[in-house]
């Protein structure tokens, strides 16, 4: 009976797994980002042409604003024309800077990839060498057992040879894990390299659209003191934070759009102490603040990418999110863009805050128990 109990305990320890979970914060964003349409000049909103949920085309007027002409010398129109010209030049300079930044990022990523490819070749060579070494150690252990069976080797010799085999096997497993980790990192870099040309084209298109919008406003200002705030891209209106008759200062947000065809994704902010354990493909449990998980459950998601650059707390400016330590941005694909509540599917909206549970380590009970021993061995 005792043997059965011991055997059962051993099987349980070898098969039962325990997971370490990290809970992080984030929000829901469109895959293409949120586009904010702003009032390039201050003025009074005379007309609002859209409401939340409306579909709009690129260039479509969202609002009309009447400019203030209260300069003492009556030169408001000329001053605004000059201001628009300066803004067009600023848009061009910003577009050029963004293009140069993305090109520099491409060069950096290619250098990282080349370095990791060299590291991968070296790691594979070490795996091959270690596998040969393990074969020799196993052969030696087999020889020691045979000698011991004939009484020419002690039990201690047998145990030492067995420990040598175990140590070599662990070292080989660690090397293979290193190879797999490097392969995943190379895949991540390759994925980023594929998206960079799209980002460059998107930045150039955004700059052209902004420049065209400013040029249109300049034409309108030449003949009258009313201008339009237009959609820079085709998409859906998700927020209109102003109202008719409201006076707004320059650069005020008139409407917020999600680009056409853009799917929703969760953007998580993971502390740097835990980001190293997160890789694309990991499953994530998403818990929306608007739909308490205790009542509506958690939604499923899958990690798409992990940023390679750490963000300082001051670099994350999201209303309602409090970040107090360095974090990495993790993008998560959502299994569904709605939540089942009270018998109906309620759409998840961009800007919704959430928390997420990510399993950053999963081990068997044996591995948890032996980890301190392995750690001492590695330090030794």
C-alpha cells in the first residue's frame, strides 16, 4: 500500500503543473491606431456633420468652424494664412523625420537579426557538440555499470556516472532551449521588418493627407472665415467630444476615428521584470473594466508581438491608466470583439480599459522543487 501511495505521489509531482500569473493593465485600440481630427485653428463650431458610429470617407467634412477676426489691425486672414503655411512646412518636416526614424529602425533591426543569426549558428554548434559529449558520458556510465555488476566498481562510481549523465542532459536541454529562444527572437525581428515598409507608407500617406487638408483650409481662408475639419482617413467615428456653438482653441480634438477595416486589439503594458517570459502565441485572459469578469467572465486573446523598447512611466499617456514603472508594450489579438451580456452581444469599444492575466511560467511540481538545486548548480 505504501508503495502505491509513493508511486502515486511521484506521478502527481511529475505531471501536475503550476502556473505563475502576471496581471497587467491595458486598453482596447484599433489595429491601425486611433485617428484624432483636430481644429487647426481656434474658432466657433457652427456645424457638426457626424455623430458617434457614423462611417466617413477620407476628406469628408466632419465640422465647420468660424474663425475669430478680432486682431486690432484686421489682418486675421493674413495671419492665419501664414500660420497654415508654417504648419504645412512642419508637417513635411515631421514626415521626413518619421521616415528617417523608421529607416534607422530598419537598419537596427537588420543588424540585430544578423547578430542573432550568428548566435544561432554558434548555439546549434554547441548543441551538436554537447549531444556528442552526452553520448560519450552515457557510454562511460554504461561501462561503469557493467564493471560494477562484476564487482570491479563501487556504488559511488555508478552514482557519479549517473549524475554526470543527468548533468550533461540538463546542459543539453538548456542549450536547446537557448536555440529555440533565439529562433523566436529572430522570428519576432523578421515580423517587425515586414511591417516597417507598411509603417513608412502609412506615415507618408498620413502626412500627404494632413498637408492636403491644410492646403484646402488655406484656400477656404482666402475667400471666407469659415473652414472645415475633415476626416484624414476613411473609417468610423468613435467619439465626438465637442458640440455645436462651442468655442474651441487650436488643435482641439473634433472627432476620433478608427481606420476602415481596422480590427480591434488589446494593448497591454507589462512590467520589465515579467516581459522576458512573454512570447507571441501565448494565451491571455482579458478582463474589461466595463464588463466585470466576476459577472461576465474573461475574454480570450493571443499575444501578437512584444515591443523591443522599454517605455518609461511618463511615456504612457492613457487616461485612466496609472503606470509607475518601466513597461513593455504587448499587442494582443482578441478572439472576439464583443461580450455576451444579458443575452446579447455588446460590442467592445476602442478606448475601453482592461486588465489581463498572462501565464509567464508553467512548471511541474518536480521542477519547482528542484529549481533551487539547478540554480545552485548554474551558479557553481
